C-alpha cells in the first residue's frame, strides 16, 4: 500500500491546485495498474473531500500520530509534523521553502528523516540548498496533465477575437495583481478584439474573496466559476487561445506549473513568468516573460497572438509529454530504489564517527563516497529540456524580457 498523506485538519479540495491534481492522479493511475494506493486525511472523519473523488480510496486518521500505524510506504504530500513511520517515508516538495525563520526551522526538522521528491529540477536545487544536502539526494517526479486535456475538442471561434484565460488561483503569488495592472497597458486596453477571463479558484480563502471582488469590479475581465473537474477545466481552456501564468517571483517561485502543461495539451499558447520551474513546462507553445512586469506580460501576449494558434502537430507533441503514465513510472522507480540517506541520517553517522577513538597511527577517515548514498539513480528519469532565450523561427517557443 502507498499512502499519500494530506495536511492534518484540511480536506482534499477538488480543482484548487496542483498538489491535489498530482495526488489524485497518482492514486488513480496506481490503482489502475493494480498497485494499492490511497489518500490519507487526518482529523476530519469522512468529511475530508472524498465525496468529490468517488473512485479514489480514502482513509481518515483521528490524529497525526496515526501515521505511525500505516502499513507500506508513506508519502507526505504537504506539510506534516515530524512523526515516525513504520518504514522510511517520503516528502513531496510541492512549494518553495518557507520565508519566515520559525517556519523554516520547523520545515527543516519535519523533512530531515524523509526521502525528498521535488516536482522540477528547479525545485530540487532550491530545496537541496535550503536543507544543505547533495542535490542528487533529491529525486524529481514531474507533474502531468490528465489525458482529457490532450483529447478535448477546440470549438470554432471568431477568427478575429483572441480569448485569454487566467486559470490560476485568486492569490498574490499567482500574479493576479500583475494581470490586473497589465489590463491597463496601452498594448492591451484599446484592443476590443481581446477578451479576458479568470476563474474564481481560490475564492474560498480570505485573500481570494478580497481579490474576487476586485476582479468582479473590473470591466476588462470576466470572472467565471472555478472548474473543479479536469474535464471541465479542459473544456474551458479549449475555448481560449492563450492562457497566462504571471506568477510572482518576489517572495514566491512556482516550482513547476501544472496549468501550463494542461493548457498546451489543450492546444493553447501559454504566456508565463520566466521564473522558477515554469521554463521546465515547455511543451512547444510557451512564451516566457519577465516576472512581475505588467508591460512584459502585455508584450508576451502580443507575441503569442502574432505566432497564431499551435498547429495539430505541435499539440500532439505537447500531449505526449508530461503524462500521468510517465509521472507514475518515475514515482515507482524512486520508491523501488534504495533510498538516499536523509539529512538526519548523515548527521547521525558523522556524529557517531566523531565519537570513535582514533586508532594509534591511523587517523579516523570520513565516510566513503559509497556510504554517502548520493546515487544518480535518484535523478529525474525524464529530463525535458526547455527551449528558451532565443526566438527560433522553427519553434513556437519564445522568451520576452530580461531575467
């Protein structure tokens, strides 16, 4: 059994973020292959989100300490206290390390005994630096787009109109304020052919409710309901030409960006911040722009419009990358391989070695390279290289603005 453990006291929400999509998709595909897998929630009983995922096995624990009794492999999906498990556990690193010192100490302590799984090469570098561990001890298992995004039909629209979608949460780190500022750019606000849409994803949170009112009041953008099911989001994306991801880079770095690959699978062009893991989401139809720059975002949209819609060959090639099958293959390979030593294990080994008395005439030597367990097998099994920084006439990928 592989148990994917969610944050204590929080239900697993449908259609609100990449962590949820990643978790549910993995559990569904593992069970399809005959590998037992489940979602584990804590402190909520059956009111934990399972009603929105009728094909997904759930188990509810009364307290966080209950994870100690879980059989099989435990994978912590989000933030979880430092509690011992029967077998070595893993931590998926969906978000950047925290900013505040007390949270940084708590996070470092909670992850010190766990195998580390990042969602991009960028995230692996970020977390290895934060935890002061060899980057080769951080595995990479890429996210994916559900198959429906590559199969959804794109309806015919007005050939002169350009429909642009913001599909991220209504939260500052997703760049919603950069988007609102961009709407007033002279490159955008006088063009009546442009139609902007945002979804209400994240409006269930306090900051999201505030931003929702701002978006509702703006005449230049239409707010529609959040799309909670993958097929509903795929349909919405297929009704648009461009999807924007103006993610913030000042205090947040997008570790990957599932919305980007979903949009490219659905046949959209993507205009995204050239920051964090977003460049790794390149499926052939992405334009990268300087983060936190409304003018760069406007110029990126203009570039995407000039490039025109991706042709069917580009879309088919995009849909063959970042699939759930590829992601689960990577995950199973990481779980099957002997786990790299955790930071805490390395510290204990060094402390034990330091306490040993030195033998006469033979100095105590540090652990061998073999004992460091920094196996290259924990490197990403799929390593798509993004095309960037140059405008290649043979490619649909461009970069706008300076880093």
